[in-house]
């Protein structure tokens, strides 16, 4: 792509949280021209009535979500409920780059999809997490990319450095929490302000156990998901079993030596600690940014390596990753339209 070229982007699901965040980021993207904006149940309404913070787009009228409306663009971003991207993507030509923010194309196993979502599996696209080994090369030039979502992002990036370095076994225990915006914009009684204010609840308990196709797509082990009164956040604490390393005296667990190597690896690689040593990641520090804050330590009493990660569930956990993958797929600089500066307090 020539440096002077502008990329036309259509956004399906522009009235939702994920679609609105995609638009917020693309408004400051120097190489993007926004095309069709669609909203199935909100077609005919102005965007300003639904997303008042997107002032430059306030007068834009949402169009019906259809392949005909989305045709003719360089890139289509699908910010739709799970299960709705598959049929629509099948109608879009191979000459358009499609970035899916939903779950339709994330899983490799059709059986896993059908068990969790109860519908036919639409297929598997390249995984939109560029920080994983080899993924930037797979995404570059791809015409189809599946964005992981906030929980897989926070968990995978927390444990990927230790797993790829062979420092821990591929079984981890995860405690993770997400902001309520991760559940979407549709009204739900359990997400009313009176229900979530000052409250934390669990969901999806035990739903991730089993043997997945690959650890970088789903986490093997136990997972507890919680949600609370915060709107934007995704925080994970992951505990892994250090591998037995062969030393002069026989097998041993070199937790602290492994930790030193891991921290050095984090400083050299794309996934870098977002907090100083001794300071733990905070969700408020990543709000509104595409940054990942990561810290690691060893729990001596339990003999476990602990990794803590914080991301904004709407930005790096969804829309920011979509823009990051859009840039790579279109041959643009990966960070265009994205900021690593958070909002605090």
C-alpha cells in the first residue's frame, strides 16, 4: 500500500460498545476514512442519539446491517453479537479485509463451538493477538482476522512469555475480572446499576476446563470470571506450576532463576512489563489505552509462578486489537490510531 492511500472502513454494529470504541479509535486514525456504519435494530437512527461521545459522527444515520451495505470498502469491522458474524462474513468477498470482534471464528474446534454456543461452527480465522510468537506474520496481509476478546487477551498475554520460554507447565489456574461493558450494550437485569454498584459476581465458573486445541486460543485449567461495578477493565491473575529443571543435583524447581530470565525476556520482547518491579498492574492505568500492563512474581510458599495482567476490555481487549490487526493486514504501521497512554485517576 502506498503511503498516500486512505483505507475505507465500514463498521457493523456501530451502536454497541465494541463498535463505538472502534469508531472512537478510528476517528484519530490518520489513514482511515469511515464508510458505512450499521446497526441492525437501530437502523435509521442517528449515531449521536446512541453514542453521544462520538461528536464528529453525531449526524451519521445508521444503515441496515447487510452485505450490500458493507460492500465496496477496503475493511469491514464486525462488532456483532456472537453467532451473527459467520453468515454475514460468508457473503463478503475475498477482496475485502474482515476483522471480527465476536467469537464466531476464534475457536479451532467445531465441537467446542457447538458445545458452548449451540450453533454451527463458522470456521477458524487467524488469531488477532499480534504479541504471540509468529502472529504478526500471519496477520500481515490476511483478509480475515478473529479478535480474541478481553479474557483470552488478559490471560494469554499474562502466561505466554512463561509458557513459550518453557518455565511453567501448560496447566494454569486463572482468576479474572471484567468490566460490565464486556457483556454488551443490550439491557440485562443483572447488569442494572442497582445490581452491580459495589458488587462483584461470578459467571462462567468451570466453563473452560478440558483439553483445548491450542493454549493460545483457550486456557487449559480452571477459570473463574467475575464482573463488578467498573465499566472498563479486564484483570487477570494466573498461577502456573514451574517445570522441573535438571540441575547438578538432579531435578529441581528453579523458580527465581526462571523469574529473572522471564523478566529479561519481557524487557526484550513485544509484551513488556507495564509496571515497575514491585508495582502491580492496575485497571485504571490502562483505561482508554491499547496498553498491556504485566507483572510476574514467585509465590515461594505455594511454589507457583504468578502473572498479573491488566487491559482495557473495550480497547486492547476488543476494539484496539481490531485496529491493531487492521493496520497489520493493510500493511500500515501497527500502532496507528492507537495510544498506550491510559486515563487516571
